[in-house]
C-alpha cells in the first residue's frame, strides 16, 4: 500500500469511527482521533508562537524549524497510523464480537447475510459494522437483549 493510499485510508477511517467514550477504552484509535483533532485546533497558534519566539529571542533558526516540523508531523503520524490500522486484520477476540453484532443486524433485517464471505475482516469493516449497529440498535448493541439489568 502506498503512502498516499495509507493517508487517504486514515482520513476515511477517522471519519468512520464513532466518537463514543465506551468504545475508547477498547480501541486506541478513538483516542488518537481526538488527539489529531485537538492538534489541528491548537497547532496553528503554537506555530505562530514559535515564529514569534524565533523573532524576539536569540535562538538559532534551525531549532525553530525542527520544532515546527516536528509539531506538524504529529497529526500526520496519527493519520498514517490510522490508515495502517484500518487495513490491518481483526484479532481473533474481536471476530466473535463482529459475528455477534452482524447476526443481530441480520436478525433485525438491517443487513442481508452474505453467503460468500471470503473477504478478510479488517478494523475498517468492524467500525462500519459498529457505526451501523449504533445507528439501528442503540447504545447496548453488544449485549444480549434477554438479560435483565439490575
């Protein structure tokens, strides 16, 4: 996969992931997405402050340029990591959860059962399924409806 495709995949995955605090404990990409959005919000004032610091303080230009380049690279590193994560295969412990959510969606006739399921399960397909489940099944899509809550 090329670098540009990885970045595009990371941006698409960033838009796809639901922003739920319950899921943030299980999926580190949700925290990284929040970090990227925070960096995009606060990075321009930081860079301007670094340039002003360079102008008024007797520091070498190389130090300022390296600091600015490092600050700019942080969100890009996060998007690149998200692109790699989106295309990586699901671990075995999440495949059961994927199948359970998918069977709930099939039972509610939200999606149709795919007879030829020979594509590999990735984190991107799992997040698509979670987003669909949150939309149609509510907050407790991963729990069994027959259980009673005290």
